[in-house]
């Protein structure tokens, strides 16, 4: 449609336009810097940017200043006009707003699930067992966590606590008798990424 003959297709599959470090996007910027691009085509602005400020800076530094024709297939934008520039800015702000709203909804949903002790993905934290989507407390493991907290309150560090647990024969989530300081630290911090077992 734009009489282009030498076309380079760049794809960032399953990667959000919010991330500036995605490989395909960095390739696009490299081509633009080298002055090898006359026209940049994208499905829509969200595939280029999810942040309004970044979208505006990109348009100024890479499109307008370098005389590149930007084509957004799902929108009609002409950056050579004042109206087109305003439309572009509004779309950038709208994309960022949509992304932020989605993020907030996801955080609220995950917090609600955690409040109901439902599994939210990944691995099961020490002290619990997953039964379906619900996290069920494991009394023996919770007692060990309480013991860890007691030792910490007495001034013992993760290495000393790990040695004490190993000596006393307590088992890790995966059934090991040897405890590491890293596992103890993660459990005490409540990250739930210590010695854990996967749940199907």
C-alpha cells in the first residue's frame, strides 16, 4: 500500500510493549539510528510503547527528526500535523492508562486469592500444602518457622539457624536434612522461594 519494496519484518512475540529491553524493539531502534528506515509500520501504538512519555520521546527523536513515515495500521496518525501529534500523545496516554489499570486489577485479584489462602501460581511456600487451589497449613512446618523466628529474635543469623535445624534433624520442603542459610533467609522474609516442591 505504501509502495515499499525492501521490507524487514521484526517480531516481539509474547512480549509487552511496556518493556524497552525487548530484542525486536532494540533492533528497530538500531535500524532507525543507522538511517536505514524510510517507513515504520506497526499494528498499533501499543506494540511500540505502553508508556506515554516514551512514546512522545520516540516520536520526536526517531520519527519527526529523522523524517521517518510512521504507519499505525489500527489508527490513522499523521505526525506531520498538529492534530496528528495530539492524537499520538492521547493514544500513548491511553495505552499507559490501560496498562496501569490492568496491573492494579491483577494485584487486587492476587491479594484477594492470598487472603483466601488460594494458590496463586508457582511453588508452594514452606509451611503450607496445596490442596487444589487452596493452601492448607502444615502444623509441623509452621512450628519450624516459629522456631526460626525465635532463634532470629535471639540474635542468630541465617547460617547459625540453618546449622541448628540441620543438627536437630528437621527436614526441608523437599525432604532434605541439610538446611542452607539462603533457604532460611527466604522463609523468614516470607518470599516462599526456599526449598519448595512443585505442585501439578
